C-alpha cells in the first residue's frame, strides 16, 4: 500500500479552509500519522514491559508529554533491563525512533503552503505541484532567494513523505519483532528491585 499512490481521494470541497497541499501529500501525511501512532504504542508497551510494576517509573511514563521524555525513559530502561547481547540492537531502535520523530515533528508541527491540486474546480488549467513546509518566525536559515522561496523551510514531495511513512513502518516491524513477539521475554533480564 505504501508503494502505490491511491487512485482516488475524497473531495475536500466541504472544508471551509482548503490548504495548499495536494491530495496525494495529504494521504502521505495521514500515513505518517498512522504509522507514528503505532510507533508510540509499541514504545509505550515496551517501556511498560521493562518497568514491570514499578509505580514510580509508571508515573514518570504517564507524566511524559513529549516524545523526548518517553524516549529518554525508554533508553534508560533498555540500558538497565535488556540483556547485554541484545542491548545494542534495542538502542539502535531508540536511535531510529528519535531520528524519525524529528522528521515527523517537522511534518506535523509546521505550516504547509504553496501547492496546487491540479484539476480541481479552482485550478483546472494548472498542474499538480507539491507544497513545502514554511519557516517559523525566528528560524535561522540562510537563503539566496529574494522571492517567495525565501519562506520555504523544507520541500517535501509526495515521494519523500511516502518514504518517511515506509521508514516508520519498517521501524514498527523491527520493534514488533524485537519487543512484542512471544519470544521477546528473552530481551528483558530480571528487573532490579
């Protein structure tokens, strides 16, 4: 599914604000959101498995509001509770998750603009063009552009967004195989009291 573009997208006409983002990019952003929600679900479950019934650590996990806090707790518990022979593999999954989270944050927490959905009622004579992520006030980037391109932060094509979703899906598969499979208890050593 992630390697093919859908043949049809629902109409966006009933929405009072129609963002300058193409249908295919909206689909790809949705795939990123869905994949990342599974990523956080798997990580949360693995942390709970590692901390067992430790009330203080459970409260710390429940209080985590940002992914960085969750990832820090996850990494520390892997260092304490995962068998040494499997620790490097688990810490590599933490690194991959952190890298993908920073990309996800850029996609989800930035403004998008500049795209055109060709063939729609307002743009019948124009081709589809992918938008970009816009800069935030205070971003420090050097640019030689003096036109509207100076406001662009990151040009995200449909293919790049789809690749991000694929990378998240691959991470999810690797984590499920490593952490949640029936044989995964071997990943966890005894929990220190």
